[in-house]
C-alpha cells in the first residue's frame, strides 16, 4: 500500500489514476474529500501537521508520496504556509522512519533555484530561492537530505510549472481567460520581446518519473529536475498555440518593467496573478536540464509546452466556457 499526502492536487489526482490502473492499494490524505475520488482509496481528512494522524496513516505503508504543500500565503497567511511546508515535511519523515516505510518520494519545485542566469539549470546549480514557496521547499529538501544521510531511501523531484487539463495555477488560467473569454477584447500577453523561454511539464510525466524512482535503486538519495523538451520562446509558443487552437485573439507585449510593476501593485490587493514566481518565469529564461532523470530513471517527457497548452485550452473550452 502507498500513502499520498495532498491527493487533491493536480499531481495527486494523476498519481491516483495511474496507481489504480496498475492495481495498487492507496491511502490518501487531504483537507477535504473530492467527489471524484475513487471509492477504493482509503481517504483520511487532515494535514501533515497532525503528527498522530500522519503516524497512523503511515502504518503498513511501503511508499509515501509527499505532495501536500501550500504554494501561496494568499488565503492562509505566510506563517501557516511555512509551517505546513516545512514542519509538515518533518512530520512525514519522522512517521516514515518510525513505521519503517521503505521509500519516500518528495515533490519539491524548480523554484528552489531562484533567478538563475544559466542556459540550462542542472541539479548541481546553486539554490537561491526568491519566492516563499521556493524557500520553504529548500528547507524541506534539507530535512530530507539529513535523513538520507541517516540511511532513509528518499528521492526528491524538482518539477518546473506543472500544467495540463484541470490546472489550477492562476497564471495559466488568466492566460486562457484573456485569450478565450473576453469577447472582442481577447488577447494573449507575453513579457518583453517574447524571446525568453519558460518550461512546463505535464502531470502525467511527473507521475511517470516518480513511479520510475520507486523501482530504481539508483534513485536512492537523488534529486531530479523534471521539465518538457523543445522549449520555444514565448513568441514562438503563443503563435503556435494560437494557430493550432484556432484562437481568435491578439498577441500583446508587456515590458519586463511593467510586468514587475504589476506584480508589486497587485500584491496588496491579494490578486493571485503575477506573483513573484510567475514573474520569475516570464521575464527571464527558466529551463531545466533533465538529463539525470532521463539517464537514471529511463524517463522522457511525452508532452512539450505546445502539447500542454493545447490540452489545457481544450479542457478550458469544454469545462469553463
């Protein structure tokens, strides 16, 4: 049996679907039970901050997929966000050790790298996070690394922006809304000249990598980047997406300075768009080198940025419009 913390997330739902298809028994934790959660899943309502809950949930478990986190302090406050992301991870590691869980998969984020000026970011590049989420995840990673040194079998994944159908990231949702749901004012915005690149990754590809790590001894104690291949510039991306999705919209440019300014102005208004992490993706090149995962896990992304955007658009048109 496996335990999934944060089963309501995009990756969590995708992981459950994959595991059910292969007949794996699942126990899952989150703050509420989704109506679409399969009845075969042993669901527990709560969070990883509840030490007793995570201890009992870990009993009889072979693998823990620790996905539960908070990406923004907008609705819960910075203190609680940090507590769940860091202290919650500590609780998971403690429970796993006491219950002798064989394997832990920890989902981190590429935001731990911060603003990196290298063309392709590798796992060995320095981590200087600038976002609250990135800072929390780096602290949680350090807790994992400490337990790896004590003998625990933990694998850490650093995906870039995870997107596809059912996405809940406000940056992608606002892009889709402005492109398709604003009548005569439909438009696609890109930052600057549109010559920068930001990388996406599909939840199916993230799940495939995590599952591969369970059965690969070489993944023990390793960190892996995850991202799509063939990342186009923003202009190339939007032109292709507009053409293939047959969108009737204009492509507009926002200067990097205006993008950063809007991020600052919108912050006090608690508008969950153009957060610091979004600006990080939009105004600079942000592409991960995923060779380690490809070589050691025999993993390759099946969908590129264009595929991911087209899937999100199809879902948005069907479910949101």
